C-alpha cells in the first residue's frame, strides 16, 4: 500500500512539473523583462527586430504548388524548447502541414533574434548577454511578434527576399 502511494505521488509530481514548467518559464521571462525594461524606460512592445537571421529550408520565393497555395493561417508556429522539465527557448519553427506531414519552412534561433536597442545597451555595458537573451525571449514569445513572424514568412514564400 505504501509503495502504491509513493508511486502515485511520484507520477503526480512529474505530471505537475511537466505541465507547469513551460508556463512558469514564460511567466518568469515576462516578469524579468518587465523589471529590466522599466529600469531603462522602454517597453518590450516598442522594440524593433530583424528577420535577417531567419533560416529558410526551401528556396525563396517558392515554386512548390502546395506551399504557394497555402494561406497565412495554414502556417504553424511552434516554440522549440531545449528540454521538457527545465525549458529554455531555443527558437521558433514555422511549418506547413501537407499530406498529414509537417514540412518545415523556416527556423528563427533565439540567439539570432536581434533587437537593435538591446544591442546598443549591451555594447554600452548596461546589460549582459543573459539579460539580452531573456528580453529577446520575452519579445519572441509575445503573440504579436509571432503573428508578425508568420506574416513575414508568408511574404518571403510568396514574393522572396528581394
């Protein structure tokens, strides 16, 4: 009886830790970012960013008919975390479902998600690399940013880079 109780407690603990780790990670990034940005007098929503470092897995503009015919809403954005229990955002993946398979179109690593204002603060010595990554993670996880990334990938697939 004691063994069964112990096993159930372990299972409940692991499920709770697994189901709450990513929401708590997102929450902690937002709180940390809010504290740092208020210190420097700007908002995360005011930060501009660059798509130059986005990695595309297909040629631009694409000539694949099923990609060309896809709508913006068909693009799937997934957050790529390093682990399940101690998550750290590695980047975001943009894919398209075709014939019940995912076709990965683009990837934006968090290390390449550059924010010019943060670059300036980092170069002046006000923030370190870890602070930069936490603020850029918070910006990348913001729903408005994800929508803009989706629109940019769609535009690149339809029109191309230049």
